[in-house]
């Protein structure tokens, strides 16, 4: 068996920034620091921060009044921001700057009196945060079939934004279908999908002809990790999403398998290396890393009086 490590893979700049925000807050304020939702979608990362004193909550009412509170990388609604202000919480906003960019664009469309369509997965924290920052009419479109039931007041005053962690190919298809139905719709095509999501998907596409099996290291609730698995399947690969080495099933491989390993944008490299160790026990003898784009993106920490 052989392994090819996909490049780029793993942490993106937004995830690095969000984790650093929690670490800096713990250094500055001590225990406890509260985080609304998982700071990023990865159990290993969350549990590691928990051991260091971070408390993860699903509702702001679980946070004591006046406590240091961090908003996750996925962003939050305007209502949650105001609720935190009413409770005098010391808020540090770790929302990924690329998600914030989508919020700003959606709000701009809304202020112009346009209905806004969000292409994304209903219930995902990022989509809910974006929807919650728009004052006017807003719709969520998860796939092309949703177009059939979409009712728009004025097709000439319509705009769209996208979740940042979508499949490039699927989103392109949805946008094309929207433009056929609403020729005057405004939007930014695929530019809302973050650089890391695009780079990781493109890397899997380039590697697909050289491998038989794709392992995606990432959380089950990680949108971008799920999309990587789907990209592999669309290229005819046997593709599996695993949280860690314990998720590997030896029956997926033969003695001559060529295995590609990638990782979602919130999965740390230590998990990839653990997977590699397990595969060596199953007979992997050769490991190489593909040539891929070198990412240099870096985001400054958020401005906050509490950081």
C-alpha cells in the first residue's frame, strides 16, 4: 500500500485565528472563559481547549452575567450580539473574517431593499448567523430542488450570498439554475467560498486519478470536510470521512491500494499523523506528499478590549 498526503490540507487561517483567540483569552483572564458553540467543528480541538479551561455552551443564558464570552468562527446573528450586550458579557468575536465579509455583503443587499438568498445548509451555525444578520426578507437554498418552492416578491430586486464551506461544483450548478430562473439576480458567483475550501477541493480533484481510496480527516459536523468526501466520490473514489485513526476500517484497502489522505480546515495535523501511523500497521510502506499550493493567508486577531 502507498499513501499520498494531499496538499494543502488541515487548518485554515480562520481556524488558526479562532483557536488563538481562545488561548489568548485564557491567558489574559484565566479560568473560566466561555465559548458560544464549538469554536471550530472538531472534537479534538474542542476537548483540548476544554482541558485548559474553556467552557463551551449552546445558549448565552448558560453564561454568567459579565463573563468573558467568545463567539465561534462561524459567526452569530445580530440578535445574539444584542443579547450579549444586555447581559454585559465581555465579548470577543472570533468570527472568521471571510464569514464577516459575507455578512457585510448580505446586509448591503438588504439595505438596498433586495430579497437575499443564502446558498447553504439549513441549521449550520454559519448559515444561521448570516440569516440572523439580515433585517429584510431572506431565503435559504440548500440545493437545486429548493428552487421549485422558492417564492420571490420581485425577481428584479434579488441577490444571493453563499456559505463559505460549500462544494464548488454543486454551488456553481445552483447559481447557474438561479440565474436561469432569475436573470437579473445579483451575486458574487463563487467568491464567497473561502480560499481554503477551494484549495482543498481542487487538490483532491488533481490527485483523484492517482489514488483508489480517499480518507478525509475531519468532524462529522464539519461542512468543508463533508464536501471533501463528496468531491472524492464525485471523482469515482471510495471516500471516507473519519474523525481519527479509530475510524479506519481495514476492509477499505487491498495490498495494492493507493490511499490519499486529506483533512478538513478545522482538523489538526496531529490527527493526520495518527492516521498515517495506523495505516503503517496495516501495511503501508511508501508515503509521499503531493505538490500543492502553499498557503500564506494570515488573519489578525480581532480588535477587542478583552483580548
